[in-house]
């Protein structure tokens, strides 16, 4: 908790201004910058860590995940070796990732009901209501990996856009908080397959979770998964349903955008060992949720996120259950007719 309280301090920003947002103002690669100038927050990082009672390796890790620079450059500027920098990142990421059950979880009781109300309001348009009983929005995003050491079967990690990545599944809530995250599958793995092998899928199947998720057409239509109707419908009730569904699931794309702006290492690509990359991804989700809890907000970009449809995989047709279609048609008839 203390680490998160100093996110702003570690970047030279005054609380409660978004510290991670301030980091994104560093010059892009190739931009003109004074050759000998070191960012003030970087030069003062060891001192800040000492004064605030924050171990230096925690401070270094938070600086690394928040910057565009590689661990080698960060290590050079902080006068520590690359191996030391790598060890710090590995150890602290692992410690933060262990906090996942504490900070990345589905709400219970009254909080869960409040989330469902927020989701229903989110999908409202005109006089038509939003979708009922929604726990979260689910989707996957690719985190680029580069020069990954000791990695076998590299081609397995090549995604459909032809670069190497980890395909990260996330369920997010109406406040852009992570409710669940899975960061261990290769970039070539299909979204629906990751979902089938996730604990969230099992919990819904076993009725340990009793609401519903919203997802794109990369997911099957199930009693606990509402997907858009395809091909594009022409009848008014189904069009209204699709509009509410898209408005509701939009939150997951917005969350990915904010998350990657808050932690630019998720955008530029990471060259750590795969286990460390997974831990860094989960650590960034933990820190993201802590930032929301501490009102360390970051502004969204003006551009509207593009909702990418999942790959058209034949297996999805087999996964679509009759009960899933029946539920979806029932919601269309009861709420949008």
C-alpha cells in the first residue's frame, strides 16, 4: 500500500496529480533533448525512496514500469548494472504479482449489485435500458515481447498481426478496475480458448459467479456471456440490443488504453524472461487498481477506442449453446422491444 501512495512522488509529481500520467511526457525516441540532462525525478529517485521510507528497489521498479526507457537505460542512469536492474525488476514484480488476490477480484454483495447497476446505466441509450446483471466486460489485449531470453517455440508467440506477444485476458469493472487477469498465454492463442481454460469460466460454470459478462464475437454465446448479434441485424429490437452491448463492453477497451498509458512498458514491448513478463503484467494490473483506489487518475485520450472483433474461429460455432441464444433472445424481447 505504501508503494502505491508514492506513485506521484516517484515521478516528481505532487500528489494527488497522476504520477504515472506525468511520466508519459518524456520525449519520444528520436526527439531532440539536451544530451546531458537527466530527468529530475530520476536523479532524485534514490533520495525520494530513502526519505519516504520506500526501499530503493521498489522505487526503481515503479520507475521502470512507468517509463518508455528500457531497464538497461534506467540502470545506466541510476548507476547500477543491467543484471542488478534485471534482478530488481524480477523480484519486485513477483512480490507485486502475489497481491493479485487482494487487489484484483470480483466484488461481492452490495458492491457487486452496485457494479451491475453502473453497467446497466452504461448501456442505456434513449429510453432503452442497458443490459441486466452484468458483472464485467471481457477481452484480450496483446503485450509485445522482444528478444525474450531462454524462450523456446518462438513462433507460438507470433500473433495474427505478425509480432510476438503475450495474449492477456482481462475482465474489467465499470470503474475501469481489473476484476480478473490472465497473463500467461502465447500470442497465437485464441481469445475463446484462453477463456475456456480460465478460472473465471470455471466459476461461472460451477455457479460460483452468477452474473454475466459481455464480450465481442471472439467469444461464444453462453448463459453467462452476452455477445453481439452477427451478422448485423435489421430489426429494431436487435439493433437496440447490439448498441447497448457495444456501449457496455466499450469499457474494457478504454481500460486497456488507460492501463497502457499509465504503464508504457506494456506498449513498447519487454525483453525479460517470460515468467518475469507475466509478473510485470500482473503487477501493473495491481498497481492500476491501487491507483484507482487512491484517486490517482489519468485522463483518457480524445480518440474513441476501436472495438476489435475476435478471430472468426470455427470452434466458436460449436461452443455456442442453445441456452445462450435463448437467453440473449429473451433479453432482446423483454428489454428492447
